[in-house]
């Protein structure tokens, strides 16, 4: 008969797997593909950075429907979420997204 702690561990693994899958799906909706090597914490930090970037773009007058990573003709290229580099760590990409948000916030209004 399985121990109760084995059952609890199994449920925790399932919950973590579900959370990981959900975070990856939310990133994919934003046009960002990240390998599954990232931790849930790294993915959550990246989603937070993307939210900060998107808020900065909207505050500057950008349209997130036009200025998407998939857009062929964005209003302003600096309003498009940077693409992750193939060899870039998730934390490195998160820092780059946060830096891009800072540049959007500090750019003069047009």
C-alpha cells in the first residue's frame, strides 16, 4: 500500500507539471516560445516582465494588437516585445525585457 507522503508527492508533481504547462501556454499566447528547461519561478518572472513591458507600451500610446512579436508592420519597433535568442537563458531574456520596458517608459512621447 502506498505511503501517504508518496501520494502527496505525486499530487505535488502533477500540480507543478500543470503549472509549468500553464505558464508556457501563457507565454506562447504572448508570442514567446521558451524551452521547458525553465523553472516555474523563472517563467513567472518572465510573465511579470512581459506585463511590465506591455503596460509601458500602452502608457506610451502603443497598441498591443498592432505591436506584437508577430507583426510585420508595427507602429514603432521599440514597442514590440523583444524576441528571445536561441542561446539565451530565461533570466537573461527577462532582464532584457525589463530593460526594454525601461526604455519605453523613458522615451519621449511622440
